[in-house]
C-alpha cells in the first residue's frame, strides 16, 4: 500500500514538474529524485553529493567453489553521463532497480554536477 502511494506521489510530482509553470524547479525536482527516487535513497550509498566511495565485499559461489569478491564504487558525480546512466539502468546484485525515465536520469546527473561545481551546467534536456 505504501509502495503504491509512493509511486502515485512520484508520478504526480513528475507531472507537476513537467508542466510549464509547475511549482517545483528543476533543481528541487532533481534533489527530490536523488534523495528519494523510488524507495531506496541514492544518498544512502553514494553520499549527499555523490562523492562517497565505498567497497562491497561478498562471497561468490561458482561450480561448488567459493570466491572472495569485491566491488569498489567510485564517486558518481565524477562519471561521464553515459557511464552514470548505464549504472542507474543496471540493476542487479547491489544496485536497486529504479524505474526512472531518461529525463529523470539526466535531471539527477545535472543536479550532481551542479552541487559539485561552480561552473554553468547544461539543462537536462540538452544532455545527449
């Protein structure tokens, strides 16, 4: 029930943002998406500004053998857009599944670029 409400709420906010003259700015909308995209917050693993580096250690089993594995995640605000987008779209063992549109991914990317930089950042719709 709560999940359904959250999806309806996020859809409504998407509509409000998308309409001309909506009460959310692109920055506010991006901030909301980054902090609470569709359940698990990006902030939880990647930090307030996408700066957090973390390592995941896990045990993998393959053909009845145990292997120690590790994944190191770089700061996401330093990634080029295509690599950032691919990471968001790839759900799997560690990355939660988010049902974000390409525009929403661009908006989050732009938000991270803006809060980590003093230079002018292109609008989300201008990112290829």
